C-alpha cells in the first residue's frame, strides 16, 4: 500500500531526484569550498521536480500546465537571482564557519533537501496521475490561489531588485534598506515567498484527497522557517545589533510592519496586541532592549533611555 502510494504520486522518484541533486552539489561545494552553487541548487531543484512530475504521467490537464509553469518561473527567477548575487558578492558568509567542517556543511544540505521536497508537495500531487483521474473544473480556490501566487511572485521579485540595487549603491553604505516595498514591510520578499506557496497549496486543494492533504506542510514549513527559525529572526537580530542606537532606525521599526505590507501611519497606530497577532510583530524580533539590560546589569544603575516594545523592532538590511 505504501509502495503504491509513493509510486502513484511520484513521491519516491521526487525524493530520489532531490537527494541526488543536493548530494551532487554538496560534493562540488564541499570539495572545492565553492559557495556559488549552494542556493542555485535549491531553486533549480524545484524546476527539475516540476518538469519531471509534469511529463511522467502524460496527462497535461490545464491545472497541471499552469501550476508547472508557475513553479518553473518561480524557480528560475530565484535560482538565477541568487546565482547572480553570489557571483557579485563572491562568498556566502553563512558558511564561513562551516566550509572546513564537512559534517556541519552537510547538515545545511540535508536541510535544503528536506525543504525542497516538503515545499514541493502541492505541485507533486497536482501533477500525479492519481490526481489527473480526479480532474475537476476550475474552483474558487484555484482563482484565489493564482491571485496569491501572482502577488507573491511580484512582491518578492520587486523587493529583491530594490534591495540589491540599494546595497550596490555606494551612497547607501551603512544604511538599512527602506525604499520601495521596504517602506511598507521590513521583509516584503518573505511576504512574497509565503504568498507564493500559500497560493500553490490553495490550487492543489481542488484535487487533494486522503493522505495527499499532507501537502499543507508546504506553506506551514515555509511560514515556520521564515517567521520563527532562519528568516526574520536572524535578520531582525542582525539589524538591531547594527542600527539600534540610531533614532531614525527605531522610528522605522515602530512604523513598519515586519511582514505584511502596510502604510506606516496605519501600522504605527495599531495596538500592540493587533501588531503581534495580526501583523506577526513577535517578541523574538525585539533585540533593542538587550544592550540596555546589559548596561544596567554591568553598572548597577537603571537606564533612562526609551524602551522599545516588540512592535518597535525592525530589521531590513
């Protein structure tokens, strides 16, 4: 039964291809201590899986066609942009303490393989021959999913371009990015990424059945990683450590949503609880008070400077 389920949904072949791709790129990166293929390996893996799962069943129904196009466009954009960026930068600082340790380096690649396979579940199921036999006409969730995808792809594409251009302008050295979409969200690229995979999951709900509903792990995994693990928390901490002494940065954080793009005056007027529960202004994003607490403990005196609440934190570097 398990073998049938894996084969009929092409989960086994997708897992094998993903592991093979990530292991091959890992050998290149580890042997040559070469950072330029790392992120490219992730984005291109999605493209390969989308093409394989589309052509294997040979059904070519409408939902499979536009979903595959969506994933290929997203994957090519992401992998192309990240490859171009790393070529310009030269080295990825994330791996400065891992290149000499193959075991630590391998952990990243294992995680990347898990990320690719888990996030790919919606379009793997859409393209499976089992789902093709349950063909349904366009549903409301298909339309909503397409709208989500388009908003997400445009948001992260524009945000990446704006930030890349900002960083490559010598006049902006030592500044944080607060231009374009970054005026309305501290992480508009992550907002776009979440919208893309929420959209693809919504499209898949038209054909999901029984165990295929495990596809919900795709948007959940994306949201958890970006909001609680390696996305926003790390960037927020980095930005706070670098800019928290600047009053202009503190004002920016207080008035700018961490994820969902909103007009700064509106966001600044929101109550703290609304910011936390509806706008993802989580306490773990606030590192503005850490230095004040350390100073107070070291000197034995209280610091009279303004204390910034969880809403007044923002890292868009």
